[in-house]
C-alpha cells in the first residue's frame, strides 16, 4: 500500500496519504473483531465470510480500476 502511495500520489499529498494509510492499518485491528462479533451475533458466523468475500471482490475491482 505504501509503495503504491509513493508511486501514484503527487508529492504535495504524500504526507496526507501516508497518514491515511497508517490510520487504516492502525484502526483495522480494533474494528475487525468488533465487526465480526456483531455479524456473528446477528446472523451467525458464516455471514462473516460472505460479507468479507463481497468486500474483497469490491476491493479487487476498485484496485484494478484505480491503480495503474
């Protein structure tokens, strides 16, 4: 992720985007288990994989479209 930021982002916005990248990697360990627990309590543990698979496919398509 940081390599893509350094290659694709204009030099005037590299600091901002590096901060966003660090924010994502810093908050993910707190949000992941919370999200998984909420989904498992609401719909069952199998839905965690269904929702994550759809998120991963969307991320793949967005990356293929947006990253040169």
